DNA sequence: AAGCTGACGATGC
DNA sequence: CGCATCGCCAGCT
């Protein structure tokens, strides 16, 4: 079903300054339990235009495998609020899905 | 065709 | 509150 392709389009719709969690994307795809599959698709993120750095974990923590702080830097550069914990403040940047 | 792996999520301890 | 385990789906070997 080209799951990853669908994920790409969804992530591509994420506006700058906002973030979405894997579970959130999976939910939009119709598979709320496919968070792993979503992450798998992101892992193959070879497609430019897909801001995979805007996709964070459900708790707002940045992806550990992305970089030692690279993702955080990109999000902060886009105006994404970060907590002192080093996590994305989803309460202020959580993407509605519009 | 079957099994293993993986950028996750939630629950249990 | 922090760490560990189980369950989920899709893709790859």
C-alpha cells in the first residue's frame, strides 16, 4: 500500500514551526498502531521536501537516531518551542493535521 | 513464504 | 518518576 509514500505526503504537509508524532501520523493514515511503520518510512527518508526532522516521538523527544542534537537545531530554527528537557513542546507546536 | 528488524507507543514494575 | 517489556505494522533478507 506504499505506506511510506503516504507518510511522506503527510509529513510534507506539516507547516514550519509545527511538529507531529509518529503515532499522530499513523493515526492519520488509519493505522494508529503503525507508529513503527511510520518510523520505518522516515528512516528511508531519501525524498527531499520531506521535513522528517519535524516528526518527533509521542512525548516530544527528538529522534535519537537522527543526530546528537541536529534535529533539535532544525526545529528551533523553525521556531519550534523546546522544553528544558530538550523535548519539543507539543502543546505549542503539535500539528492539527490540517 | 517465513522470520527478523526497526526513527514507536503504551503499560508494567 | 525512570527503566524494562510487550504489542503494533510495514519493509527487507
